[in-house]
């Protein structure tokens, strides 16, 4: 029979009576979260504030990724290269479902889930999809091309793996994009990115 509850060092203590003796039972309020797995969530950010959200996440020690690349701009009469977001209003965050809900409740940053149109639940990106995407987008190459992830043409290429160069390890569809043969890595419903030119000798079918 339960006779009382207390909290010590974030642990719940229940006192039960068994055979005339009091027994202490420790139960952590974080048990459910401890059983959860961290996953990647793509989040929408309003008003081009993805870098401000990134700063907030970095300050909290939360793993995140913003697709960025170098772009040339004219400043003071000369061309300079700047590292800027490739896709505005998009950031990927790796948290458990519980921690993700807590972050959304405690941050003042304007973020919201990207929803799956069929299930109407937040989109979750697998580690494999994210690793492939970062292998390309994380190079920050100027000539990367970002595409609509739902283009039907993406399904017409050969599934390949890049075996050399700066994109080594990335897997995607081998397609012709803007006149060049490139490997396109897509996260369905979120974003797709095409590498720079990849010579056929640098790929293998999978």
C-alpha cells in the first residue's frame, strides 16, 4: 500500500508497506526519455532566422545542421565569398521526441515541425538519410544545386554511391542536372541537393 511520495535528487521515492516494513522504491521521472532514441527533425524557421536558431541550439549543446554554401557577392567594388544558408528557413535538429517538445516549449525562437502530408505527424529523418545529406551539403561547395525533393525525375536515375573525392560515401541518384552528371541526395518532403560534376569512374551502382 502506497503511503507517500517524495523527490530526492530528481528521483521519486515511494514508500510502501510490505509485511509490516517500509520499502523505498526509486523511480526516475526521466525513465521514459532515457528509453527514447535521438532522431533528426527538420524544422521550419520564420523570417530567415535559421542562424539565430542555430546559435540558440549551439548554446544549449544541441546537435543541429543548417545547409550552407559559399556564394560570391560584390562588396565595395570587388567580389567576395560568403558562407550563407543554402535554403532559407530550414534547420535540422537531433533530439529525442521528449527533448524536442521541451525545446519548442522553452525557446523563444520561431520554429515549427515539418509535417508528413500523409501521416500528419512530424517528419523524422533517418541517420542514413542525414549522413548522406551532410556528406554533400556539409562541403559548402559553391556549385551545389538545391532541388525540389518531390521532382518525379529523381526516381529515374541509377542509385549510386560516390567512392572518391570530397563527396565520398554519399549515396543518391545519378542524374544530369544543369548539363552536368551529378549525384542527387534527397530527403523526401524536405530538401534535395545535387553535387558538383561527378565522373562516372568515381561512382558505383548500389
